[in-house]
């Protein structure tokens, strides 16, 4: 199973983006990122959303793709309907696409030059990515769901920082995963995701009362257990989090 997930991540990375193959519906279904059934039934009624770096380009790491595929294999997490932004809208009025200083936060005031919604008010293929993402954040909030923020070793992407600010505006619970894997193509599934699943399950068992951002260590501790303690369990640091790469550079020589 692990080998199959890794192969799918690499296949998507090197699919021909120029003709749209890396986001072709049939290709995404075969790769496992889209459901093959049109309206799959999920055991949980709460909906989740992923905040990840774009991973379907030749210059991207496959970590986010493999993370999304691993979620579908986890005994607990697979029961949540989970929105993956990498497989959907890629339009923006922002000329730099992920400029955090651009005023758009995905609300109905978004000035996208292409149609933002269908006649039914839902995001469409030409939606601004921020509006589509916020729409699904709101769905997650209304269904008592959550956002999984995949913080790779080198830190959050610019788009992820915007998604964090939008989640805070919506009032959506954030579970932020962090890892000590230097190799961004290192598979994040298996035992690692158990820790994230446990944190989410515990949140539900305690009535979802704590809405602070919650950190979940999903990487091996490498040479020292201090890696897994680099961040507190709860925080309100939002998009300003120090990357694990910067943390290690700052603490080099201090680890036993």
C-alpha cells in the first residue's frame, strides 16, 4: 500500500501540466485523489478541509499529495469528507496569486474577473481559489468539522498563510501537522497519521470546546526527541509559525 501511494504521488507530479493532465478528473480518480463514485457515502457527517502546498507540478514535492492519499487509508480519518484544494480552482484576481497583502479573503466581495459561482451559489471551475477555499471552510464550520494544515519541513506556503487567516475569520478549528522529515517526498502516512487521528478524535470526545490551533507531530524524532517538542500543543501563532527547518537551524548545537 505504501509503495502504491508513493507511486501515485510521483505520477501526479510528473503528469503533463501544460495540457491539464495533472488535474484531469479521470487521472485524479485513478490516482486516488478524487472519489470514483459520484456521491460517496462517508461515515462521519462533519467535513474537513486540507491546507497544503501545491503538489501537482514538476517543481513541487509530493508530500502534500501523499498526505492526501494517506488520509484516505487511515482507519479514522478516511470517514470524513475532505476537500483537497490542489485538485480544484486555480484562478485569482491577485496578480501574484498568493500575496498575503492582497485584500481578498474569499468573501463575496471577491473581484475575480471570471465567474465565481454556479447558479446555485457554489464554487465552479473558474472560481477564485480563495473564494472556493473559504466556501469549503464555511461548510466545515457549519458541519462541526476542522482544517488540517500540512506544515512541511521548510514551512508553510504563502497560500497556506492566507488560508490560516481565513480559517481564523471563519472560526474553524485548525490541526497543524509538523514533521522533522528533511526529504519532502518522505511518505507521511501509516503510524505518523495515527497521532493526528488521535488528536482529532480526542477533540470530538471533549465536545470540540477548545478552538485553539492544535499542533500534531507526525514525523519521526530523527536523532533527538526534542524535535517532537519544538512546538506547544496549543497556540495562537497562526500564519507566523517558525518552520521546523528554521527551528533546527536556530537550535543546532543545543540538542543532546
